[in-house]
């Protein structure tokens, strides 16, 4: 299991911290059948900085 921030792109009122499994991540299908991928260029930083980029 993982614990993390999930954003659905529906606005900040729908974003949330929570638990999820690898199976749940793998089962997500986005437009055109795309799945969730990891960001190969991600660098650790405070959450407060990362969330600004998502909400920009």
C-alpha cells in the first residue's frame, strides 16, 4: 500500500491525501486507454512547492 496525494483534475476540492494500492493505480484508465505512469524526472521537494505546479 501507498500513502500519497491524489488529484483528479476536478479542482482542489476533490484532491485528497489517502491510501491506495499498486493494483488500484494499475487499474486506472484515462482518456484513450492510457494508464498512470511514474515521472522519470521527478525530484524530491516539499509538498507545498509541488502542489503549486499542479494547481497552476
